[in-house]
C-alpha cells in the first residue's frame, strides 16, 4: 500500500461521514436523549469526528479519542478552533501504556487493537476486500484515567472495532449512558459488554448512586434511530440482535441506567 491508499481511505471517510445531507440532524436528535448542553462526553474512536461534531453542536464538551495519527491530525485540522472539542491521540483500552494498532489503509474504519476480532473478521465474506497492512504502536489510556482528568461523562460513545469490551474493562464505575458498536456476526462481544455493564451497575452504591441496572436499545447502520419501541434488558437485547442474523447490517447498542 502507498500514501495514495491512505489518502483514498481518509477522503472516503470524510465523504461518508460528513458530506451526506441531514445525517448530522438525525444524529443530534438521537444524542439529545443521552446528553445535554454543558455535559462532558467521550468519543472513543472518533475517526473523522462526525459524532464529536454532533455532540459539540448540542452543547457538550467532547473529548475525542483517536489513535490513528492521520485521523488525529485531521481532527485537529477540522476542530482546532472549536473550544468544545479536545482531541486526544490515544486508544482507549483496559490498561495504560501502549498497544499495537492494526491499520487498514484503504478501509481505515476497521483498524483495530483487538487481534482476535481482526482474525475472526478476516474469515468472513463481508471483510473479503479488507487488508490490515500496517501496524503501529499507539498510546493507550483507560476510561478511568480520562474520568480522573476530565470528570465523569454523561455519555460515552465507543466504536473501536472489537475493542469495546477492553474499553469497558478500564471503567470501574457506571456512567449514565453509553453506546458501543455491534456486528451481527460478533454477538459474543455484545455479551461481554453487557456482562461488564451489569457488574458496573452493581457498583452504583459505592459510587454514590442509587441501585440501578442498564437497559438497552440499538440503532441500525447510520440511521440514528432506535430500532426497538421499548428498552430491553441484557438478555432481550442479545436475543434481538441474534434474531437479525449474521448477514444483517452492523450498528450501535445504546445503554442507559435505569434506577
């Protein structure tokens, strides 16, 4: 692969995530259910910043985490004058330090620190054209460390290509709401995430919160609309996503605390 491939990948992401009309409006409408003006939010896996842009537009202070150097530079270029967005060039995992990021220069949205996830996807037909052709050592931080620096977020958006369970491993107290990516062919990662969230909810009293549990919904693809008319418990969510079948579109799970 060449620098041209990196430019193509970056340009494709900018077009897909920033140039389609009305997408920002739908995104802002969805995020207003989870965050309000003045709230701190974490955008974990910010990529080209379309989610950070939407969250900042509704008045949130956005901490945008992105480990890919090309995309971190692009975020600084796009939002360098936006006082509501701070770009942090790092991956969020379960431990402070560094990690290997496997990068697909042509399809940078599937770059990942999750080796097992990468190997599983490489065997799937839907990833047949993907090549992870570059490996980088990147800095890692934990969600707890981010909270210590920036305060407890009202909402955390997580989109890190199989690294979602590791992000939650670095979080030791519950937050009010969050989202994480799902793939219909990788429901095991969803199960790992909801199991971790159940553990965090059980720690609510130690964090000064009322006893609570998480409830769930999901959004398909880039629709930015909740798919279920009612919120589900963890088992109900997993059953619903399994029912979609392994060839369905990916999307995002949304979780919120229910007291």
